[in-house]
C-alpha cells in the first residue's frame, strides 16, 4: 500500500487531544509533560503519548534541562503543515466548485427538457 509522506502528520493532528497539546505549546511555549497535563483533562501519561506522536510527526521536539524534558513546537514543520492543509483546502474548493457547476448544468438541462 502506498503512503503519502505527510500521513504521519495528518494522523498526529487528526486526534483532538493532540491538537489541544499542540495548541498549548504554540500559545505557551516550551513546557514539560507535567505542566501540560495540568492544563488538560487527561493524565500526564496520556500527554506523554501524545507528545511522542507529535514528535514523530516532526511537530514538536524535546530538549533536556537538568532533570526536566521540555517540549517545544517545531515552527518550520508547523508552517509546512499549515501550507499542506491550505493546499488541500484549495484543491477541495476547486473540486466542489466543479461539482457545483456540473450539478447546476444538469439542473438547467433537466428543467429545459421538462418544458418541452
């Protein structure tokens, strides 16, 4: 089966809890899993698992500071993800406009036939 290069990215951000953790890092900057867990309705262990998935997708990175492990957003990867989502949205807008045009043309044609 063929996989797209961004499948891991899409999978990581598809999960609402991961998006919440990512949002917290975007708005608050670097944080430990424990600090993040204080701001969400799930356990530190769950936060840690979400951080691993985000890290594997390249959206966050970690660094050690003493005994703490701090996580931060990888801005370049987040920008890349934003551009990818925008590209997908643009392609879908074109597809939907095309479908709308076909549906409207079919409606006009059917209306014309019913008047004959």
